[in-house]
C-alpha cells in the first residue's frame, strides 16, 4: 500500500514559509498553503542527533502519556523508544529533541502533513481554537512578524474559511481510513517517511 501522506511541510520561521522536499525536483521548495481541510493531529519528535550527524523523527502518537515514541535518525538508527514522562524527559532532552504537532490535512487535492513547533505551534492553536474544524476549512491568512531580542521571525496565521462540502467530508474520511490502514500488514513499529 502506498504511503497516504504525500508531503511533509515544516514551518520555517526565518524565511516565513512552509518548506517541503519535492521528490521530482530532488530539492527542498517553499510552499504557501491555501485551504486546509483538517484530518487529524498527533504529537511527533523532530530535532538533530549530533552522533549520527542527522535529523531525527518519530512515529505519530495521539497520547504522549499512553503511547511510545520510536525516535530514529534519518540515517536509519533507532535512538530512543519511550513514552514521554517526567522520568524520561532527560532522555528526550539529551537527543536535542523538539516536540512538535503533526497536523494532517487535505490540501492541493492530496493528503499532507504540516509540522508546527515552538512559536508557530502556539499561534496555530490560538488561531484555530474557536474554529469548528469538523465544519469549516482553515485558510492560510499571512504571516505575523515577530522579534525576540535580535532575532526576527514569522508565524503563520490561519482563519476559518468556507463550510466543508459533502465531497470534502468524504475526502477527510478517506484520508483517515488510508492513514489507519497503512502499515497494518507490516510488523514494523515505526513508519519510515518517504520524504
């Protein structure tokens, strides 16, 4: 079964846009989202591992208290397998791991994953907390310029948009089913990202 998520888009605060790897061009590109149709949200781990000289990633978990993170280096090494708690917090900090939120959406007529961390995550929650995401699309609404000390950065802004159509609601359910069914035949506990 083909991996259902086509792109992972990560907010880059310094360039004030989302970045993704384009498999056809074999390079990173910047993308501005349009209308996002909410599918699901999970916690993930991102960061950098000095020992392997590589970025790190994890599986998606719905509950950090009840599910284990399987943290791997992009070079393929498993670095950590643990639930997050007060007792294991130091293990995550030793990896230079950053908690992030994986927001799975339908946009550009495909299933994509947007990654928010730090200030962009806080602003995203502030923007959507009053939106009924089961009823409305979310629209990218520009960038707020911020400054902390000498560092300037941007955070993305989102607003409620049009009401979901019956076809869009069907697309959400199809995306949820594809994500839930992906890897069920596999014995692997983590899913390697194809991007």
